[in-house]
C-alpha cells in the first residue's frame, strides 16, 4: 500500500478521535487533530499526483474520508449549538445529490472529475469547521461563524448546481 493511501486511512482513523474530543469539549485538541486530518487530504492528493500513485482505492476512499471528516464534525458542532444545523443539512444534501449524480454518470461510463468550485467548497467547509471549533474555546463573535456558514453554504449549493448543469445529459435515456 502506497503512502497516499496510508494517509487517507490515517484520516479515517483520526475521525473518531476528533469526534470524541469534540464530545469531551476538548476543542483545542479536537481542532489540532482536525487540522492534521485535513492536512492529510492535501498531502495524499499531492503525493499521489506527484509520484504517479493514484489508485482505484484512493479514488474511492479519499472523497469518502473527506466527507466523513467534515460532515461528522459538523453534526457534532450543530448538536452542541456551535454551528447552524441548516448549514449542515445543506452540506449533507449536496454531498448525497452529487454522489448520486456521480453514480448515474459512472453507470454511463462517464468519469466526473473534481471541479475547481468543488475544491473551493471543500476548503470553505474546512475553514467553517475550524472557525466553529475555535469559537468553542476562544472569544470569536458568533456572527463570524454564521457568516462563514452562509458563505460555505452558498459555495456548496453553487458547486452542486455546476455538477448538475454540466452533467444534465446523463439523465437522458
């Protein structure tokens, strides 16, 4: 197993630790582990492309690991009142819809690459989670997390719209 795939597995293994730290209200530590896990996303993709180590396993697990990390942390943050639940619902709905679209496209032998809007969306989601985690232990005005949630949600909806717009032909029989 190559290093990029090991980093992806590490990210998956760090998710329960981040969640446990969130539930224990140990947010400085939860934030540190979350940032490490998020960094493995950047690093595994960089190393896989640089070293020609892109694998089917990595193509499958990497986006799943990203979605699990972000969504599960958001669910805990929302359950604790640290993030708006409507933002979490928007993210979850978009991820399910786009993944469904990708499955339909794959059934028609069409590969759906990650878009720039999708990458921006992912980064905004990461920053939103980071801001909400910081607000759990540092004096950040609530409007900042709310504004970031609005921005993240808008980017999430927009990137989902672009996928459906660009792949509308996969629904033609």
